């Protein structure tokens, strides 16, 4: 199938409305889609050393064909480079390229590139526009949508950042075929999370059929678009995470603790999947979740090739979770599934959180 195919998910937020376009062969259409959406003269593409050799030429050509002047930078790939030094070098390159307030940043890559390029756009000249072109499953279903941008400090992930909704998101599912299998599967953690949050039909499909990177691209695009629509509804209701957006942190309080305790050796989506299973096991044992919910979630997570547990010592997990950046004084908001498609937020004290983490320990599902 060589023809381009796509669907559009419109996003409405308090600060900006924009489209998320999901489909096939879209990298060659980035320029003309931007031209018909934005009034801009120059485009500055931020990519990384993994993605640039694969896709930068195509995106640059498409931008030039659409009449943009184009400059680009490729930062070193990986979370360990999502720091102040790389952020500074992107800003310096933007200034060297003589970008103005009318220019636009194009973030071509996974979540790390999207977060950093978005934050650079939010900061340069007090804010210029960004177009997100996500190339991983995780960034297509989660980080490219909703306007969170950030970099890491030595004390923790995403400690500095800004909200900047993109002006357009273009997700070409063709990019998924070149991902390392671990990186593709990592994105499924957020997909399962969205099913648990808001879409039992999606959840049941995921439990029955593992997503594959070489499967039907149109089916994959449909799944991605459903995920974007779930996130869109939450972000549209609460752009700045004062209320309902916190439910997107389902699985994250414990998942982030796994990630940090592993020294970020484990992927975010793998940790979210294990964190989700951990919290629902605890919640069911505490009588908060409907009986059988944890079994259903564990089966779905395992069917998608993701872990249902993490072998980090519980004391380390408790120590990390107690320092979660989303802590409120001596308590934490934790998201708990009551059943598939229905979650609630509970404010727990740090001792209650420790008890919950101890209660949720389980053995890996074969
Ligand atoms: N990844 C959670 C959020 O965007 O709020």
C-alpha cells in the first residue's frame, strides 16, 4: 500500500486548537500540511542522531517544497542528553539560524526530542510555535499531544519545562517499522493505560490481539488515533493538570519509582505497565477495585509483552515514590482503577503510599 492515508483528531484546549494527523506516508506531506495550517517563513527541525539519518532529508525536502527556509540540528539520542547543555545548544542553533517570532520549530523524533524541542520553542523569544512529528509509538499516543515540554535536571526527570500546545501534530505510522522492538513495545504501556482509563472496547482488543510493528498500518493508525482522542478529551477538559488530567498519571507514581530506581535503564512504558499492575493489585486487595480487575489488567499487559511486576526492592520503590515530584506536602494523589474504563483519584499519606506499595507486590505472570 503506497498511497497516503490518514485520519484527523481535532484537539481543543484553552490555549490553542490544533489537529493531530495520524496515517501513512505523512513525512512527505509535513511541509504542505504546515503551509496550509500556519503562517510561517522559516522552519527549524530538531531531531536526534538516531532519527536524523532515517527521516531528516525527507522532512527537510518536504518543507523546502512548501516554501519554508529550513535549518536543523540533530542532538545526541537518549534520555541522558535531555539536559540543560543540550537544551542550550538547541537555543544557540536556533539563534544562529536567525529564527524570528514568525518561525516554527519542528520536533522530529520520540519523546525526548519532542519534550526538548517543545521547551526550546516555548523559551525562544518568549515562545514561538512548534509542530510535533513523533516517530515512536509512545510519542504518538502520549507525549506529542497535550503540550507538556520539559528537560531533566540531575535531581530528576522533567523538573523544568513549560506548557506549549503544538500547532499541529503529524504522526506517520511508517516510522514505527524502524523502531527497535523494545522501543515499540514500550509505547504500548501508555496504550493499555488509556484503555483502562477510558475505553473498555480498546482494552479488550488489546487483551486479545498484541500490537505489532509490521501489522496493518491502517489498523495501527486507528489504534493510535483512538488513544489520541482519549488523551484529547482529558487535556481539553484540564490543560494544566489541576484536576482530571492527573488521571493520565495512572500507573505513573509507582512506574516512575521503578524507572528512577533502575537508573532509567528500564523503559518508561514498561515501568508504567508494571506500575499499573502493581497499583491495581494493591487496590483490589484493599477492596477499592472490583474483584477481577487486576487479573484482567495483568493478562492484557502480559499479552502485549509488557511486565506485570518489577524486581526492584520494595524499600527502594517506596523511597523513590515518596519523592515523586507530584507530591503534595506529605501526601500523593494516586490514580486507582475501580474497573476497566473507570478510575478515581485518591489522596494518600506517605505511610499509606508505602502500605499500598507493599500490598501490590506480586509474582510475574508467565
Ligand atoms: N503524560 C501525561 C500527560 O501528558 O499529562
